[in-house]
């Protein structure tokens, strides 16, 4: 496991106006009102002279720098289906509408159009570019997504938790290139790796105590210098398999950013953006709501609010992610000065366009002049031909596997809500798989974060409406977790349900999806563990006996105590089954046909009191 990434290769197909430099991280955004600056503030380089004088080409004091950013792409090269491919837009009259969005063919067009006329332009990302990807990318260990990001002219990104799904060695391969150690090369050309640096300032090799990858990177252009520091959430080990983070330690986000901000300052870099793969929870589901109403940052809560309030004032903006939410906020820094904090939802549905006004006299950003907004990656623009070719090339390789029908549905099976129809379906599939291994299996539990997309009735290709293909199933469950069986006492099972809304999950509950037969009441008017009403917990109509033993099926991530469920890691008599996608495939095939499709489950197993 390398302590640091090998030196970055010169990138291909780069715009000539960009210069790469050494280490730092990514993007930022903000919604600060533009202040009046000297005449040259928005002009950048001085224009033609007047009164017969020759043009003065010396740079002006103030230079606008464009920062384009996005986050949580998750290998979604094709337009995401269903609700995963829509955004909610707030209208002037207060109503909302949904807009179809996403797809790298359209993202490329939007980014390239946005860059026109901006000689000082940087493109950055906030992590989770890969991992939990649809089959088109995931089948090939996300090489297609790295190729697409290279063609998008991405300059820099932070790592996210999903960059560690396949471990540090695979992340190093994505950065540096080379064929997959097990699957080899997929084409007649060796994979070249990322043209852009991955930044991982707070991810250390446990043996060397040094950052796994570059901690920071500096963008330079004609005397303008902007540093980027990249971090992922400190809690990454809690939401990634133990094998994926083996040999690594994850440090506090604020302490790490502050440390490297000082390093950059000593190197003469005073304009700094933090790329933080941690996020917040917006007050509105509309991407264009006013995050600063009624006051700065009032429209955002969650971990990123605390991080933003404590990161050193040396950092001028924060580009964030992880929660798949959309916001452009100003949150006061420790000195009380407004600072932009942005996130562009997920799956390539939005991008953020931020203007940072660089003061050549001080080398810093004029914070009062920062402007930022999220923009929809609409599908009403021409597709980028190079992206279409990339998708077609990899799609041809994936088609024999991905186009195979595995089941039939009578309508959309969504993953939205406290309990979702798709969550119920997956839990039932894992219960059926568990019983094929051990007939004494009593129930199954599924983590909502492991359900990556809905199953849509409308055809996504030539398969026909209502047909579920292997590729669509892969998009729903791409992690290759196994279905594991363990024994728990009734007391432990009750504790597991209470851990959904207590401990690390108290602030942001993770409500497990449950198989048929398990019912209980979730009272959201209460607090902490009391929100799960103990006396309401029933299995096949009978109260759960604290002293009895229950056989539970769950994916290997949950069975290891992941997602803040330590009690699930304590089970006994473990039996490992097939991967969870196989369980879903077998269930769909066994329980549906073209003439008798599966109907969306009612999602009525958890009674929610609000």
C-alpha cells in the first residue's frame, strides 16, 4: 500500500490556458453578494488602450476565477433512471416542478459551454466519483468513469468514502493506471489512470503515518494561484467494508484542513478551497432554494455546518458532498466572515458555477465578491459526441451481460421514503435466499444506503417496459456484498432496531428495510432510542422474545456492524451465502414472469408516527 501517490503524469487533451502545479484540493461555491470593486475587478486582463495609446496587456489587480464543481457522480455515465435522474426546481410563484437531469453526454456539453470566455477556469469535484456505480462503469472497476472525467477536463477531486470500496490498492490503480490485477485489461490498450489528482489529506497509511495520496494541489495561471485541500469524512470506516479501509486511518476533517491551509500559506498560496466529502441536510429539496433565508446558513444543517464554522478563515470556500443534497450557502467562518459552502446533489444532475475574485495584490480571494449558483444538467442540449462514443464503446462490452432479463415488474418500484417498496422487495429477496441456505431463517434487514437506484417500469433500452435486466439490478445493488446469516437474541434484535435512531444514527436516522412478517411502530415525536416503540415489535404477529434466538439475514456490510449498527456485528453462527445481487436476481426470476409481474410492495411494515 503506497504512502504517497507516484508523481502525476502530464495530462492529455488539456486546455492550453491551464497550468498544473503541485498538491492541493478542490472546489468551492458561495452565494455572497457581489461588492463594488475597482474598475478592473471583473475585467481580468486590461483591454485596449484609449487616446491612441497602445493596448496595455498587463494584468489588472483583480481577476475573476471560475470554479466549476460537482460531486457524487458514482459512475453514472448514462442518464440516471427514475427519481435518481430528476431534480426539483423552485418556481417564482412558489410552486415546484421536476426536471430530467444528468448523463455525462449532457454534463460535458454544459461544462464546456460554461467555460467559454473564461480563461481562468478550474473544474473540481467533491468525491465519490466512482463506487456504487451502474453496470456500465462498475462492471469494469470504474475505468469508464475515469476516462470520462479525463475527457471532462476535471482538474482535481477529493476522495470520498466510495473511492475505498475496493481498497487502497485499487484507488492507487485508478490514479496511476494499469490493468486490473484479477480481471486484466478490458481492451487492447492498458488503462492509463486519472489525468487529475485525487486528494486525501486526512487518509493516512497506518504504518508510515503519511497521507495515502496527495493532501493538496495548487492551480496556477499567469500569477494567479489557488490551492485545493481534499478530505473525506472521518467516519469513512463506519460506512465502508473493513477490507476497503484496511491499513488506513482517517483523521478529523477540520484539523486536517487547518493543518494544510497553513502549509499552503507558508508556500505563498493564500487563496484556498477545501474539497470536503461530507455534507449537510438542506431545508428544501429544491436545488435553487434560498439557503441563506432568513439568515446566513439557516437553510442547512448537519455535519458540514459544524465543519464550516470551524475551518480556518484562511480557506475561502468549501465544496462538499456525500449527502447527495443541493445547496449554495454562506456560513460564517471562525472570524465571523461569510464563506461559501456548496454541493451539487449527485449523479451528475447539477454542477456549481462559482466566481472567485482573486486579488493579485494580496494573493487572496476578495470574499465579498464571491458569487455562486447551482445549474441543472438538462437533457435539452446536444450530446457531447466524444462521450457518446465512450458510452457506446463500453456499452458494447457490457451488453451481453447487462441486457439479460432477470424479472418483470408491473410498475415503478421506488426507494424513497422511511420504508420503501424497493427496500421491502430486497429484504424479502434476502429472506428467501437465507431460507434456501437455512430454512430456520426468520427475517432479513437491509440498509437503505445500499439501495442505489429505483427499478423503473419504463424500458431503459430495448428490453421492453416492465422488464428488469441484470444491468438494472446491478445499478440497484452494485456492492457485491454477500448475504450472511447470523443468530441474535431477541434483546439484540430489539437493540438493532433502536440503533437506527440512536448512537451515531440519532441525528440522521438510518431506517433498515425489513422483510415480510416483521412489523413495529416508529414514533418520530419522541427522541433517541425511544422512537422505536419496543412493545410494538412483532414477528409474524408475535412479540419478539428477548430471550429467544432469531436467525437474521443481512448483507455482509451490515453483518459486520456497518452503518452504525454494532450489535449486528455481534451475531453468532455466521453462514455466508451468495452475493446480494444474485439473491435479488433469483427472487425476481422465481416470483415473476411476463404474464405475472411483481407489483410494487405496499411498504406498510413500519408504522410511522409524526
